């Protein structure tokens, strides 16, 4: 019988620019846990961003015409709107107070910028290079604890038509981010034509059960017993994401002609 364990690791609140790996290793020991070879460390992307000093004092944000326009159109705080304009790869539109944006090929509100779990009048951005951060953490854990692990940097996301947040991986090292099931047969002998499993996203969603969204203080979850094989091969972003132009949600929702035909 396969049994997967999720082990929460509590960490005291940190201020920006700290040694992330030292804090992780000390926290695991303080929590009475240890790392095993083959474990996967699911780490809050905001925790990683805090260690990288990706925290912005909103009072210091200078507005541009683009930020002002975004603020006016969507009713977003001007300084926050400016950060969204700077961080987003693309802004589609949005609703009152939120811009629907693409950041590092992830469809996310406000380009992943958050004003929770950070000091008042500040915002925290996503890690600048999440895949490189994940790779560095994995390498440092091997050096500091002599353990070979996988690393998944997690963030929260909204799913279309669903209430509430779930997890999404924004950086991965040491494991396959996805598993291609095309060509396999299902229980009834049908050949799978398009199915690919989002392994890293599944791990992120599982870890969110313990991480929470408020004052839980659990930025790290040890995921054990998955049976996922570790690999030193670099993870490519296109093994986790598709271009927004090929996304079924984006393409489908912009096909207004079909909606009009169906509604008569």
C-alpha cells in the first residue's frame, strides 16, 4: 500500500533578506523532524521571496502612466497597480481591485503580488527566478544536510469558476514537473490522447492543506513517500506551462461567437 506523508514545519516570522537554507534546516530540527533522501520539500514562494528581499514599500513606488491607467480602469491601489504593471508579462483585464495577468506563464491575479503575510503598507513579489531558486535550495540541502531531495516552490491560485484558492508550482528542481500519460490505456482500454499529469501542481495543492493562507506559520511541508524518482536534469518551464494563446480557458472564453450562437 502506498502511503504519502505530509509533514508540516513551522517557522517563526522572518524579516526580509535571511539565509533561507539555514532557516529551513534549523526549523526542521526544531520541529523534531529530519530530511530523508527522496523527500520533496514544498516551500512557500512568498517565504523564498522574503529571503530574497522581494518586499516593496508601497510608499516608495513611483507611478507611471501605465500604472495610473491600470489603477483607474480596475480600481486598484495606484502603487499596487504600478507594481502589477512592472511585474506582469501581460495584463488581460480584471475585476474591481484585481488584474488578471500572466506572470512567468502562470495566469494569476495581480501578477502574483501579495499584500498578506507582509508588513503593513508593503507588498511582496514572487521570487525573481523561481526555477533557479529551487535549484539552489536543492543543491544547498545536499551540501548542508547530505540529503538528496526534490524542491517545489508553491503559490496560491484561483481556478476558473471555482471558489477559493488551491496550490500551483512556480519553480521546481529535482523532479519531473509533469508526467506524460499519452499513449497509455485507461481502465476500459481507451488510449489516452491528451492527458498529462501536473505532478508539481499536485504536490503544491497537497502542501496547501497544511500551509494555509493566514497565520498558520507553515511555509514548508515535507512530502514523503510519493515514489517520485529524483532527477538532476534541469526542469524546463514548458514542462509545466503552455503559452496563454494555447490555453483552453483563454482561447475558449475569447470565442464570443460560439457563445452568441449557443445563446441564440
